[in-house]
C-alpha cells in the first residue's frame, strides 16, 4: 500500500499542530467580542485538545499504513486518514473563528497558513484514494 512517488507532508503537519495548544496562555490582553473573552478562550482550548486527539489518531493511522501489506486494509486506512483530516479541517475552521473573535491577528494569520496546508494534505490524500482505491 506504500506509494513512494510522494512523501506525506507530516513534518509540515506536525509543525502546524504542536504550536497551537499554548496560544491562549496570555490571551488576557486581547480584545474579545460581546460573548466575552473567557468563552472564546474556553472554546479554543477545547478545540485545541480535540485537534490534538485527531492528530494523534492521524499519526497512528499513517504509521499503520506504512507497514500494511494488504491492499484492501491499506485503502481502509487511507479512508480513515481522509476522515481524520476532514475532522481536523472542521476543528481548525472553528479555531479560526475563535481567534478572530479574540482579535489575535498574528495567531489567526499563522493558523490560516496551517489550515491551507491541511487542505493541501487532504486533497492529496483524496487524490491518492481516487487513484489507488476507488475502483476496488
């Protein structure tokens, strides 16, 4: 099931998600919308934990894919990778909204780049699935 024509951008994804967790340790100085800063900080932190869980599962799936010999099982794993990436896309989109409400422009801009990298990885995985697994 291993496709050596393209290497997955895992280093880039790891760089995306690891720095997101501690963004709001110093959020007190940021302006917040009408619902209040603490609400958005809480929502952001919750989403960050959910993103970390999904990222961990994604890493596990990709590790299993690297050693899987059965093509059908490999396609199932790739399908699960796509699902995880879609979940991560949803979570990051929510996180962008929280950052926007908190007015953290630097973190927002950085997260937009992360979101775009995730979309690229998702599209690559979908293309791989279509090329390798769709007719099976």
